[in-house]
C-alpha cells in the first residue's frame, strides 16, 4: 500500500496524516489545479476538499475531528476512543480510494470547485 496516508495514535489522540508532498498526491493535485485555479493542492486545500467531500458523503467522520493542515501535509485528530479509531481508519480508506481513483475528485472539483472554500 502507498504510504502517503497513515493512521497513528499518540497519547490521548488518534490521528491521520496525508502527505501532500508525496509524488502520487502531487500528481493528482496538479490535475485538480488545472481544473480549478483555486485548487493549488497544499495541505490547507486538501483540508478544504476533503472536508467538502466528507460533508457530502461521510459526515460522521467529521464528528469530533480537529483538522491541522500545514503547507505540505494534512492531519486530522480525534480523541482516542475505539469509535474514533474506526473513523480514522475509515477516513484513511476513503482517502486511498480518492487518490488511487482520482477521477472522482477531478469530477468533484470540476463540478463543485466554486462551492469549496479553498485556502
């Protein structure tokens, strides 16, 4: 499996990291940027896009989530509970699917890019 996304636990939190600087993620980011000039895919815009996607498709994953984007990465944290560990793992699967099958994100950005609150 690609290592651009991972789930981890630290002290009393469960977290997920997406490395926006990963070659695979950057290649998709370039496609998204070509579709919408505001979609230059740094960690902040990955947060905006993933939040939009989750609001529409898996809003329960957002419950209790504390996003923490940076220039070259996106992290999300939840309090450490079995339910939140399951959310983080589900979010990891969602991200892997979206990155590996980039057509869905390309369609989303092309059709809804104007509705997304980009950085």
